[in-house]
């Protein structure tokens, strides 16, 4: 999981794993969608939110129900590194459970690239058995979609629990440099010329997908 010069094979698929850790990096409380949030993070696996200290406080003020459901860790971009934190928290969780740990990380694309975290790197030890990376602000077409983070963070929580072949079959997902990104191919090219229009269309489509998954309207 840590950046290494010699890269091995991909981690095993999620269906072979013991327990799961969902890691979400947040720059703003607005990157969380309140509706269904409590149920979303009360299911299988453990969730870890990384954010600056002031953002953590703002999140807990807005979503106090998350305090007992989520692990929170302050993250300073100037000095903290994602692979080291994942390894530290992951070892603790795996040690308590006695089971191997799979990790899914959701963060901005170039944030993931900055820290050099990669699914191709060998795991630091036998406690780690899987790694998936999801970019919540970037597309295969090279378009930044900052206004879609709240919806994507929910969508990725569900997708992180799926098997590899299901992710490969997802019509709005693709891989770039080992990172899952949004594939806008399902939106006609003429509607992708304006970023705001792309964001609006993608949010609408993903909310419709969530209605199917969760059973309630995200516009309400």
C-alpha cells in the first residue's frame, strides 16, 4: 500500500476479504449529503473521515449523529501523508478483529496522486488484503467535477462494497492510473462542453441511481 519502487500484483478482490475500511477525505462539510447519511455509515465495515480540524468540528456540528459511527482523524495537507495514516489505522482495526482488511479511499484525484498511494504496491503486511481508490472530483475525460462530490461520496460508499467484476461493469465508472474515476461516456459529447452542465447532468443521474439503491428521493 505504501509507495514502493518495486510494485507487485493487484490486491485480491473484495469478495475474498475479511473486514473493510472506507476512508473519505473531506475539505468541506458540504461534501456530505445529510439524507440517508446515518444509515449509509451504519452498515458493514468501518468508516474513517480525514479532514482539517476546523472541518471536522463543522461536520460534527452539522451531523452530530456521526460522532459514534465514524472514526475521525485530523489531516494536515502540509505534513500528513495518506498511506501512513491508512497503515496505522488499518493495523489497529485488523489487530482488533483478527481478520485481514480491505481499504477503499475516496478523495480528489490529484490528492491521491500526490501521496503516491497505488493498488499495485505490495501490502505492508498480511493484515492488508485489498485497496481501491476512488476520485470524487475527476472524470476519464479530464473534466473536474467539484460540485458532484457530495453525491459521489455516497455513491462510492455503495460501490466500495461491490466485487471487482461489478465495478468493471458499472456504466459510469472507469480506471485511470489505477484510480476509479467517473466515465462521462453515457452523456452525449455535445452536452459535455460546459462544466456546469456536466455537473448538473451527472448529479441528476447519480441521484436517480441512489433512489434506486436507497428507495427515497434525494431531491426532497
